[in-house]
C-alpha cells in the first residue's frame, strides 16, 4: 500500500482549526506518519514491512522467546504477531517451535539466515536516524529524546501501560 505524499509542516505552517487545542498531538501524528512512510521505503530495500524489523530486533537481542512474550515486547496483539511471524518464517528469517516445557506455547527464534538481515536493518535504521535528526546538535538530540520519553510515559499512563519501552541497550526492568 503506497502512502500518499504529505506536505512538510513548514510548507503549510498551519494546524487545522479542529486540532488547534491539540497542536502537539497533531505534530506527533504528522511526524509519525512521515517516519513510518520513510521507514517503509527503507525496509522494502531489504524485503521487510514496517514493524517486522522491530520483531527481528527483539529476537536478535533475546534469542528464542515465547510468541506471546514477543508480542508484548513489541506492543502487538496476538493476531498481528501471528501474521508477522508467519511472514517472517516464510521469508526464512524466523523458525517456530513448540515449547518442550509447555506444549501450548510456541517459541520463536531467529534463523542463521536472519543474521545477514541484521546488518542491513542496523544500517537502514542509521539512515533513518540521520533523516530524522541529522541536522540536530548532540544537545538537541538529547533534549528531543528526553521529551519523547516523557510524552511516551504520559501516554502509557493513560493507556494503562507500565511506561516507556526500554531504551536500546538498557536492561529490562
């Protein structure tokens, strides 16, 4: 599915009247939409769809994991996770096996073939990061990240979640 082009915020400089009481929410929506569109373009280069790389990132870090736990780590519902895993399995990047300790559980693990994909995903995420923040100073990057983490915490509290996802490289709580 092709995303329709959207003018950058600076071209219009306007927030629709109905969104005037939510300018931050409106900006988040626009930024998220553009980010997802660019991520999708980059991911197509390696044969993935948006969010599949997030699943793979978890598997590369964690190794074999229960499918239900994997869904929780990426914030996906069971049906979406099943479809994602099926597609990744068909592409040869993951393997599903039954748990030996709990026959009801399905374990998912990255395949050896996915290791080449890992480098490509890391490279495209670096490109995406450069698109997002390439002209920001280190101080601005830190400030942007801190503000985004606070926004995520605010939203997670309202959604009944426990808070922001762990930062890359941070230990699990």
